[in-house]
C-alpha cells in the first residue's frame, strides 16, 4: 500500500521556480502551499496531514555535507519517504545508511549510483544475500563473530570462495554519555571483542572499518571526543590499519526546553579526536546523520476531536506519528490553526491523547496552546521530519 494513502503529504514554503532537482529519478510532485496555515485552510484535513518543507531539508543536508569533516551517509530509517529521499539527494548527499532490505530496494531503485552501507549489525541471511548479489551493497556492519561468518557464507562467489570486495565495519559499544537515548544497549561489541573482530575481519575483507553510535540526541560534543578515544584504544589493540572510521549519528536538534551546542562544536570535536588517532591518510571518516537532517523538514497537522479540561483528544498519537511523545516524553513546538475564527493569545499547558483505546496513548507534553482550544481546531506540530513518518 502506498504510504500516502494512509497519511497525505503536502508541500509548503516551496519556491515556485523550484522545478528541476538534481536527482536520478523523475521529480515527485506534491500539492504546494505558501504555508501550513494555507494548506489547512484549503484542505481542512479530517485525517493527519504531513507537510513537507523541502527548502529546510535541502539546506540542512547541504550544510552537513559541506561542513562535516568526512563523508555523510543519510540514515534512511529516520524518514524513508521517497520525496524526502529525493530532497536529501538534491541537497548533495550521495551515500545512505540502510538498515533493512526494503530500505535497500527503495534507495537503490531511486539512486542507482549511490553508495549504500548496510549498518544494522544483525541481518537475515536472505537480506545479506540479496543486498550483495542483487543491489550491489559491499559495506556491512557486524558486532559478533557469528554475524561476520554469516556475511562471508552468504556472499561467497562459489562454495568456499570468499567475496574479494567486502568492507566489514565492526560496531563498538559505547556508554550512554550525554545522549537522551542509549543505542548501545542492543548493539555493539565490548572493546576487547571489537579488537579481535577487527583482526578477523582484516583477514577476510578487502576493507575494514570501525563504527560506533554515541546515542540519539547527544547533547555534549565531549561524547564524541570520549568515543574516539575509546575507538583509538581498540584500533591500537587490534593492530589493524583502518579504511573507515564511522562516528555514527546522534547529532542533535533543538526542541522546546532542549537547545544543544552548535553543529560546528560537534564537528570541531570530531576533527580533533580523529586527528589524535593518527589514522592512515587513506582512511575515510563517515557520519550517519538522520535526526539532524530530517527533523525540521516536516510539520504534522492533527485535529482536535474533543477537549476534556486540559486534555486534547487528537487524531494521531503514540501508536502513529507521535511515538516519541508517548515513550520518551518528547515535546515539540505546536501552533493552533483556526481558519476564520479569532485565536486566543493566552497560552496554557495541554496534554494530548491519541485516537486508540489504549490509555498509554498519551503525550504528556506539556504543549503550550491557546486556552480556548476546542473541537475542530487543528494543531500544527513542528519538528516532525525524523522518525514520526517512519513510526
């Protein structure tokens, strides 16, 4: 089923002259509106509506690609909408971090010349085999000897003949540090095991990399400094000359009550940390940004179906786009949209409830909205480009 059948997608703040994107597939065209408010006035949506801001997305991608001291791999899992991918490509990104066979099929179909890196540390044999043989993927992440052997078995050219063009990236576990969400609880090898994995990988792969993830929404550049120090210890213990050092994702964005340091501060910390490692000149440095690129690119429009006190019952929720609000207490910027009626200026805190019958379907917020919110009002929820559509 086409995802757009489930949730419509419109485009806002688009230049009327923007018609020729530098992409390898025909441009995906969407209805265009001057603003989110104009889209609501025109469509009066009864279902949740995703509004794309292509200029914002293209700008964030272009800035990251230009300023990051290495190569940028967009994390497709963050938002795999074809229009989003198309705009990421238009912003200058030519590499993609893919986490599933479906992501590989989609991205390769749109961008035949892109470099795809299969960075999920645990993959099915079928996915490994298809990624290598059908879609030209050569970069694979591992965090166990078992996964390494699985990749070698499923990519062999004939029985007993190992593929000669594999790039194996060993995932190193990291402490949570300053991240809002730990991503090493599930994946990553401890330093001693990672060093041994690097040694083994160097024996069988054409190229070897070391990768890590400091955690989602990392709020302190020092976390990358500490991660690179940890990586340096593993590299030294392994004795392997790296071809790739991948610092992963975790680059943060601003939310209400959550303002991180500048992006330049993170790039500076990474540059300094990499320099200390004295890596071979041929070693590439990678990053896998997702949230930092896609978050500002979409606004979600929801409608209020009922108000109970300071609780607003809306038509999307924790089992839809707003999972992070339900599970992690995430807050977003919000705006009331009420066509042709006066808007109260005084703001008070509200809680959102989603459309399911589950009491867990609650976004506590608080979300600051006009005190006269009522049924039939729409709410524009900003910063929805990352993970919301994927959920």
